[in-house]
């Protein structure tokens, strides 16, 4: 036989589940938005010191075309997760990234704010109005290995 304390606990647990499950389910349906590139083979990734948001510096300091490094940078871009925050005002990107594709397709131009070792890094599309995407600390370490 259940006492009144058990009945109240069951009612409260049921109410909790009715409220929380739709919220949890809705969050999972929305998912994380990530950066995207063309579904084409990347031939080269050019990197330059950034002159600021909205400007692509054409003075290349590093041209990456080995498969392993291209794959690391491509994965860093494709897995960067969109954030609610916007591009930090007054904070210039560290690097500009130009993703070139085989077949002469248009180049993707991105900005990179490179984090310190083990910290997140921030990416944005050069032509975007301010949306930012972040990487993991592990990804930042991989990018730092390529850049330095």
C-alpha cells in the first residue's frame, strides 16, 4: 500500500518528466549548427596574417597542400560549432584562411582567432555579418601545430 508521501513523489516526478522531456527533445532536434564547405575536394589551404574583419590579406604566409594537414584544417572548419555570440568588436582575427577547391571552384574565405594551447579557437566566414563558430581545445592544438 502506498502512503501519501509516495503518491506525491510520483505525481511530482510525472510533472517533472512532462515538463523536461519536451525541452530535452527539442534541444536534441535543433542540434548544433556547424560551418560548411563545398562538397568538393580541397586542393590547398592558404593562410595569411589577418588585416581585420571583412578583409582578406592576400600575402600568404603558409600554403598547405599535404593531405594530412588539409584534412585537419578541413575537419576543424566543418566541426566548428555556431555560437550565439557575435564577432568580438575591436578584436581582429589572427589569421585569414582561404580554402581552395579542385576544378577552379570559388574559394572559401574565413577568419581565425587562434586560441592558446588547449583553448577554443573562433572562426567566421569573411562575408558573414558576425556569426562565430568555435573549435575544441584539441582542435586548436592541431591548428597550432600546423601554423607554428
